[in-house]
């Protein structure tokens, strides 16, 4: 039984303008400077004054990573709402809202192209689709990305940007953690490189599975990365958490990450790492 179905026809993407916050100027949450939107775009949506990393859509992420054109492996899978889940509103409505907001049928886009001259498979998570959460469709698409990377012996990069497993799919979303991890283990045994890039935020079941399984785990500066949220942890251990807890820099200092890399250096860094691992 599949917990997802293929749509009969491609779903039309909504007007692109509706996805991007409009306006000529953007106020930086890091330094409160007003930045000209075009200047921000040209700087990969990193604040030129304080280097605050604005969140990217999955598609913008792919555009910033690939050298040029890339082929989206568009499986057009849609969740079947296997539990008929309703919380404050029906899960089906949340799926429809995610589609309207992003033009995507779920929270990941997988594509093949060249990064720093090296052909690679990149899976890019879409935070604006139900918080980038992982249900059966995300798990299936990332598994297929790993399988494609294995078949063609191409390195795999997964850019995580996710609130974790999708509770509206219950245990079916939790089992994706094991399923993706098993696919990555096959990649590992075949000695095909996998690099995990953790963007803000990477939490829950995504952190607890593929985001931490890279041959190299690289995060963007100041990204929130964790499993449970700080409030839950404080209540559980009854201790105050240190400053910067669950941010990239803290995690690197404590051995949870290999590198923290500015987005403007990411392509060169990934290219260097992939070449070091024998890709290309
Ligand atoms: Zn700033």
C-alpha cells in the first residue's frame, strides 16, 4: 500500500510573485538595516551588513547551488492523508494551503545538475510547505534521490530546512527516518559521497535521521538545529540552557557538526569537499 499517489496532471504553480515577500526594501531581522531587495537577492539573501542568512525557498536554494540549468526530478507525489487527520483543521486543507503557497505538492524538491562543475543529486527541503515537515512523500522522494545517486554513482547533497516529522501522518512519517537512513547506508556502503547541509531550522525527526548522517555535516551560520525545542529540554532536565544552545556554532564547538559555512562560500566549500571525496 502506498501512502502517496501520483497526480494525474502537473499541478500549475501559482503566480511566482505570491511566494516571495514583495517590496523594494527588506528589514533585516539581524541588524534592522533596510536592504534593497535586489541587493539582497544578488547577495544570495545574506544581509550585506551583518551576514544574517534569510531563509531560502527550495527552488532558490537549488538556483544558488547549481552552476546553471538543472533537471528537477519531479515525481509529483501527493500525500493521501492516510489517517484522515484533523487537528485545528483537516490535514487535506493544510496540504492544499502548502500547494497554494509554494506550487509544490510536498516539502522537498530533488534535482540533478552541476555544482562547482561536479554532477550531483541535490534534495532541497521547502520550509514554506507545512514547515518543511517530513511525511511519506518527503521520505519517498529523498529515498529515491539516494537511490538515483547510487544508480548513477553521483554524490548526494540534502539541504535540510524542516520542523521535523509531520505529525499529521503519525507513525508513517516516523518510519521515513528509518527508510531514508537505510537508503543512505546503501550509499555509504557503495562509497558514494553524501553531504548534509543544515539550514535554519533543522529540527525533530529530520535532525534525528538524515541531516546528521552526512559524510560531512555542514550548517549555515546561526541555524537552529536540534531535536526537541529548548523549552521541552529545560522542563525535562530542570536546568537553564547555555547561550547559543542549538545554534550551528555551538553545535560545531561541541562536535555535532563538521563545519559552519557562510552561504556565499557554500558552493566552493561543497565542491572542494566533493573533490576530496573523489567525486567528479
Ligand atoms: Zn543585517
